[in-house]
C-alpha cells in the first residue's frame, strides 16, 4: 500500500512538473484514488479548440490494474460511448488489452488524447459513429465539430454536460 501511494505521489509530481502536451491532470483534493483531467483538442482535428473533462479512478491494485478513465464531457467519437467510457487497449488487461504496470497516468492520458485525434473505427464502442467515420466522413466531421462547439468549450466543469 505504501509503495502504491509513493508511486501515485511521484506521478502527481510528474504531471505537475512536466505534463503531456495538451493535458492537465490533478488529484481530487487529497484523494490519490480519484483524479480530474482536461484534454485540449489537437489543432487540425475536428476536436480542435475543445476542452474535454475526464475522470480517472485509480484501483486499489494499481499499477497492476489499469486506471478507469471516462470522459465527463459529451463527445462524438466511435471509441467513446454516451457514458464517457473509452475503448482503448491500454485501459484493458491482457490478453485482450495491453496494460502493463510500467504505464502511468501520464501515458494513459497521452494515449487517450491520441485516440481522440485518431479514432479507431475497427474497434468501436459506437458502431453507428464508426460506420459514419468510415463511409460518410464529412457527416462525421460536421457532427463532431458541432458537439465540440456545443459541449467542449468551457473550463467550467459544470458546463461540460447538457442539462
């Protein structure tokens, strides 16, 4: 338990001193089991200018189990469902996933931001959005831009979800 806390404290320091590009992350109060994060949409993508809020839950057996990460901001994406759950190999245990204890919160958030910019329609959570991404790209891009403008334009966490 002490090693886990030490590791999380070290990761917090790393996130504070050298955060990944486009990522901000901090613990919720003194609780090292719940983090909040903000991803900025990458320039040149349909999510450009977006401010996406996430929740990162650290399991008791971390780093032997991956964190649970979900979007709090509504996002139109084939690998993110309406509850904010994310389909990403790094967030799953082998054999179906690629989580390893050498990964950390920073590498997870970097991977999530990369997935946001580069969807994987071959492993979707939202099949209809994946089909739109593959076969009707202009329609997908228009809707993703619209949702980004509508739901991901505020640093205020209260403004991240529709009423």
